[in-house]
C-alpha cells in the first residue's frame, strides 16, 4: 500500500466505511500483535492489547489529522494501551499470572506433552529467544517499550520520540541505558548469545 | 575519558553515529580499558540478538474476532450517539474497558485437556515448546481469574472471569458457553461469546472449588470443555 492509498483508506475509515477499516486492520494487525507480544511477553495479553488498541483506533480515527505517520500514531496507541494496563495492574496489586502458574506448574506440565520434540538446535534457539524476551520483560516499562519499538519494530529515534512524547535526546540516552541494563541481565546466560 | 562518560556513548558508537573526534576519543579509552571493551562487545551481541528476534504468528481467528468486536462496538457507539444526540464524545476514548478490581485480586490460569501457553511453563522442565511459531495459544483456550470482592477473604463473594482465546467466534458460528460449578455441575452462567466482550464475568457468592466450562457452536461442530480445580486460596 502506497502512502497515497493509505491516506485514501483512512479517509474512508473516518466516514465509517467498514470495509475500509477491515482493510486497514489487515495491513497492520501483524505488526500490532508482534509489538504487543514483545511489549507484554505474553501471547494472550498481546491478543488483549491488540484488540483494545484497534478498538481505540476505531473510536479515534476521526481525530487522526495526518501530520504524523499513521503507523506512528497507531504504535502510540498500542504503547499507551500497554502502559495503561501495566499501571492498572500495579494499582490493583494483581497477583501476577506467572506466580500463580508456578504453583500450577505441575498440573500444567502433566497435561501438556509435546507430540514431536524438535532437534536440539531448535530448542536452543527457542530458549535463546525466550530468555531474551524474559530479560526484556524485566526492564522498566518505558525502557521496555523503547527497546521493542527500536529493535523489533525498527522505528527511528524520532518516531519513538513521537510515540512516547519525549524529545530525541531523552530517547537516545534512555535507550542507551536500557540496552546496558539488558546486557547486564543477559550476563548470566551470555553463552547463549555468543557470536 | 571516564568510564561513565564512555558508557553514555556506547549506543551511538555501535550505531556509528558518533562524529570522528568522539569516535577517536572513545576508541582511545577502549584501548586502555578492558572493562569497557568487553562491555561494548557484549552490547553489540545483545544488539544483534534484539534485531534478529523472530516474528510471531497471529492467533487463529484474530481478524474475525476483532472485526466482530468492532461491529459490536460500532453498534454501541451508534446507540449512545442516538441516545445523547451527540455526534462525538471524546471521553468515550478514554473510558477504561476493564472492570476495576479491588486490590489483590486472585488470578489463575488453568487448563485441562487443552493446551495453554504460559511464559513460565514454556521454560519448565518438560520442554514442550520447541518452536515459537507453534505456540499453544494457536489452540482454543481460556484464562480464568477469580477477583474476590474482599481480598482479605478470597473464598467469599467475587467475580469469576473467563476469557476466550483463539476461538472461531465469528457472528455466524454462534458460539455459546455455559459455566458449571460445584460437585453437582450447577449451571451458573450461559451466554454468547464475543457479544461484545471477550470475557464472561460471573458474580458468585463463594469461590467455587471446581469449574466446568463448555463452549458449543450452534452452526459449527466446534465443541470444547474445560474442567478446572481451583487451587486452595492462600490469602493475599
Ligand atoms: Zn572504561
């Protein structure tokens, strides 16, 4: 989709054209879900975040003026949905799902059997990505969002600044700190990331 | 150059965004400081790993479910608009979608014969996830939460929240659910999935020990059943 086509599509969405909205969602749902997954580190939460984000887009599309990229605007909404959820969870001191799963681990493990274990290499690769995601999950929310936007979504410093309402200098210095922190968290398992 | 000053330049150095003078000055420090040199090398590896993170697949029916949510939402918005004769209410945007719970709601994720994806379980001793792309969230599954009204007394009155994932809940499949609790399988709630929410919220006088959840398609042959035993409450 060219930028001109996208602009036209957004205009149709603003007029309440459902087919146009369907098309717009198709164009972005994968990226939104991936962003939400990397932010939350959890498939089901990624699902909930994506749905909430698209609902907000649907409700707010008439307010989109087009002075920023649509994708930047969209990622801003996804990031805000994620950050809002985190805040809400902290406020209600929700017993985290993971903690509960640990208690339940035996029953879960008993029921779940992999029908076809892959070759060792695949397991190692998976472990590597899981560990990296775990380290990302352990970062403070804002740092996590920056890391994901930059490294997995490929946003520029300027775009991240727009998404997070910060100036570029702040984004750069915080991202540097976030990467150093991540590096530190990966230290105990650095052999997984040897070149 | 101090190590701390050097550290602040690492990202720009790796991205080759430092000017020549700064690059030389940092490299001068690196040549004399093994700790910073190691740090840069490790940071570079972290950076590369981050850039190579694989993409994950959308869960099944993601698009269909999302569209049916939006259609329901549109109906709701239009209804509201008609009721208030207001063309647009910006506050609508910021209305939180979720119920606000009291502190320390208990949350649990349970599964029976169906497979459920959890980060921690994925790292567990069984090694049942061999590929990120075959994550079990591709299977229809549920998440169950128990939110007690009074967190100090989690076995009393509360809300049982059931969320559905990867279910073929398009409007025409007509998926309905029923929730049964207790030794007699007493039906406590029935309803239609995705009309308009992805979850069922069931007020109960006390926390059930067992929960059975059935999902049946009216026009499809889809049928799933989950039996859960809720772990004993240990208080907040
Ligand atoms: Zn140094």
